C-alpha cells in the first residue's frame, strides 16, 4: 500500500525547490517565460500555503501546494519529478487535494495553468476541472479552472 502525502515544512525547502525546478523545466520552452511557481518566494509561502509531499526512496516524487482561501481551495502547484511522471503521482496529488478540500469544508477547488500547456488543461479537464476563464498578463495568458465538490454527498458534481 502506498503512503499518503505528508505535510512538508521549512526543513523540506531545498527538496521542494529542486522538485519544482525539475518538474517545471519542460514548461519553460513551451511558455517562453519562467513558470509562475518558479518565481515564488518559498520562504514566505510556508506562512500562507500547505505543502504536501509524496516521498520517494531518495527524494520527493511529487508535491502539492495548496492555498486555503475564504471560499475555495487553490491548487497552487502540482509538481511531479521527471523520474516519476507517468506513474500516477499527479493523479494521487489531485485526489488528495479533493480530500483536503473536504476536510477544510471548501466545496470549490480552483487552479490555473498556462494557456500554451494544452496537455495540462486537458489533463485537468479529465479530472473534472472546467475552464472558468482566461487572464491575460503582460507576458502570458493563464487559464483559470474550477471543480465543485458536492457537499451533500462528498462526491464531485
């Protein structure tokens, strides 16, 4: 049986930053800019975000970063180590995000991704996320996505 994600902390910062760099490296060329999660100040994010790690033998295989907001739970980052891609790690992280949303009584999950990352958009759609809108920034366009959890059954609507 596989272990659930564990809560990450400041002691994991170097491993978290290394995982983010590796996981998002392929998106740089596609986007033509630095992916937003790589522009973050991780020292500060530990004060406002939850970090959940799926550990591997020598390094984390996956990372989920969540931001609890008043009306929803933002899936701020889903990062999978290149050596673990295609092994269901991302699926497990998204499932855990839903579990965490229920625990926090947040019935809406939101996330965003780069408009040029069409495979990511399709993957999120296969997991029940719908495009909520697009936001044009100075250097990129991001796609906002939403998934609503049915609070009466605990299921997804």
